[in-house]
C-alpha cells in the first residue's frame, strides 16, 4: 500500500464528467411507438420454463413483452439480428451509453461494426423503483450471465443449468447446430428484473431480491427482425444464490406483437453505424 500524496484530497475531489453525454444521442420517438403499440396485435407467446431458455422471433416494427407470471423471477436476455446472428446485443456499450440499468426510453445497442439500436424499452412496470439506498436498481447491463465456468472456478463441480448453458442449448436448437457453434454466439445479457449494484465500500457486484411480482413486465419495440433468447435464471429472484438448484424458480412469459405496416408510418429500421471502418489506414 502506497502512502497518499500531499494533494490526495484535492485529487479525489475532482468532479466527474459523464463519459457519454446523451444529448447527441438520437432520441427515440416514444409518441410514435405508443401509437404503433395501440395498433399491434399479439401473434405468438413462449413460456420459458425455470432453469431453461427458449428462443423467440420478433418482426421489425413489432414488440415483445417479458412478464413475471408465477413468482419473482429474473431473466437473462440475449438478442440477435435474426438474419445475421453475429450482430448481437452489446451490453457493455449499452451500459456506457445509458447507465448501469435500463428502463423506458433506453435502447439495447448492437455489437461493432453496426452499433445501432436493436430494441427500445417502451414500457417498464418497475420504472418506479429508481435507485435504492444501497445503490441497487433493476434490469442491469453490468452482470454478465451466470455460467458454469465461473461456478467451477469458485465452487468446483459441474452445474449445467446456469443461464449461459441454458442460452447455449436454446440457441443450438434454433440453429440446428452443435453446441460449440451456438456457444460462440452467446453473449453478455440484459438481466431482466434483476436488482443489482456495486457495494460502495468495496465496489463489488451485488444482487438482492428482485422487486418483480407476477404481473410485472418490461416491453420492447423491435428495431430490426430479432431472435431473442431468454433464460429463466436458476437464481430465481436472485435473493441468495445462483448456479444451483437451491432457489425457488418460476417460468417467464414472452409475448410477441406484430404491428400493421400502415401504423409504422415514417418509422425506418436503423441503418448500420456510419463509421467508414478504415481505422486510419485509408483503404476503407
Ligand atoms: Zn442466471
């Protein structure tokens, strides 16, 4: 441990600046989404069993809703461009742009090189929660996903129903491909309904019992044709532990809504990011 410099207090008192001020981020047209939502009709639903994952498809311009139905339950969500699974949700950049947790009006951004909105949160029945006294909030993009590798590292033994494995099996079934091909495409998640933060004293990632109750939901507008993949986390409400069969786990419901073309009006699918990709080499 080093001795503090004489100006340590001064250095610590520097006021932070937001890394990515969002005043230049194109704002979603929430009034348009609201109008479109009124015209949308339900076309599909998928029930995700506890400690399993299921995929679902959402047409561009449509919506999908994830609901808690039988008990407090956290979900781990992956999103892919339905036509190019390598374009997928980028939780790290979404965190950098919107913050540690997302809610109504925030967007889920895709990986490089496209970096464009994949989905926009249009409704969140837990938006009242805000940030609690512990610094915790709901729907995080800070956790990664529970996985058997970390579990083996920390606890030993093989547990096969971590969200990572659930997502791998479900994606492999969708792709009709071997597990290792699907595993390469599984990525860091949006932790739907999960209540998390960082401890103020040690900066450690914490979780606490989710405030979600049956009937709560989060709904998204699909900015492109999407393949969703949702795992009902073995942690249940994530009040105690995950990566085991110890917690009470409940199913999650995904409902998909299609929007009539005429209701979408002037809405356009977001174009891939405009950067020319020459990376300073000039050959473009
Ligand atoms: Zn999990």
